[in-house]
C-alpha cells in the first residue's frame, strides 16, 4: 500500500508541477519564447498574495483574486515593452532578456523582503495539513487535491478557450503562422499581449499554490523554473494536456525516488527527464512511422 500511496501523492504533486508549468507552456506555444523569468514571476505572485493577506487580513484565496489581474497586466506590459522588442532581434535575445528580468525580480524581492522564507500556510489553517484517509494507509492532502483540480480546470479552460473563442482561434492562428494571420486581419501585437497576460495570470495561481503548499524566498524562482521546464519538455513543448502528463510523470518519479532513498527525490525526477530526452528521437520516429502507416491505409 505504501507504493500506491506514493504514486497517488506523486500524481497530486504532478498537478502542482502542471499548474506552475502551464504559463511556460502556453507562452512557448504561442510566441516560441522560453521565459527564464517564469519561476521568479511565480515567486513574485506568491509574495504579492502573502503581502496582501498579511496587510489586510483577508483570506489568501481572496488576495489571489486581486493578484491575478495584477499579474495579467504585468504580462501585457512586459510583452509590449520588452518581449516584443526582443523577438524582433532573434531567438537568443528573448532568453537573455528574460534571464535579466529574473535577476532583477530576485534582487528586488530580496531588497524588499530580505532572505527569510515565507509561507501562506498560516493563513489557510488546517487546509495546509489536513488529509483524506483511504483504507487507513493512504493519505491524500486536501490542498494537493484542490491544486490538482485547479490545474485540470485551468488546462481544460485554456483548451476550450483556444478552440471555441474568437481570441483563442486568433492565438492559434498567430502561433501557427504569424504572417498569414496578419494577412487575414489578425493583430499579432494584440494577440501576443493577450497571450502574455493569460500566461502570467496562470503564473499567479501557480505562485499562490507554491506559497500554500511550501515555503518560498526571493531566490526560489530558479528551482520552480526547472520543475516547470522539465514538466513541459516531458509532456511536449506547447502541449497543454501534455504539460499535465509531464508534471504527473515528474511528480510520481520524485515520490518513488524518495521512497527508495531519502536523497532520491530530486535525482529521480532529473533521471526521468534525461531519459525522456534520450528516448525522444526514438519516440518521434515511432510517431512519424505511425502517421505514415495511417496515411497509407487511407490512400488504400
């Protein structure tokens, strides 16, 4: 039963990884930008929720409702002022720009809040540690279940949004071919700004989840970026549901690794990530062969 418990807890942990990686995957899928400031923006959102909850005494979930539009506005501004200009200069410049942004965010947070770790757990009471017991041996965190459900809801909502709204279809068209999209009247600048706003709105939710389930500090962003990046790559760059699958694979691997060896939590996740990278050409080849066979069947 201990293995079943660890796998289920790994699935819930994967929901958090998918949530934190959602914005990274969405931004890459639309603008082909790997945002190296992604983890630090999540930490920034966590600090904003923590600050508002601490100063006003309101519930962190209500504070998050205020932070989401703030982060969305920040995403819009960043796209219009920094990312848009970076994209014009080539593929490397956005990486350097977001790396510089990450350093600025880290140092500003350190200057404002110091190096002490913070957490939103004291503001949510028993939700931070209460768990659901199954069969007397399996324990599932209520907070983990909520985070997983929110991750599925956001990913499902984005999937529906991209397929069934005018703005969503415009985002997909721009991501597919920006020149053709502009020829049919789509404003690519507005689409990119909207995509960046959506991505950072999801980052706000991920940052709040980080603060509720663990502690965070000004320099905690790079670790979250690594987890998000691994989940996105395992699941497939730009694939929303793939991000959930990648997060679950990463979370389950980490939990099983920790069960085998107390120091195996991070190592197991990295091993799965590297193994996937090594096998990816083979898997891509199999997928291509499967598509060719399907086309030949249809032709026959």
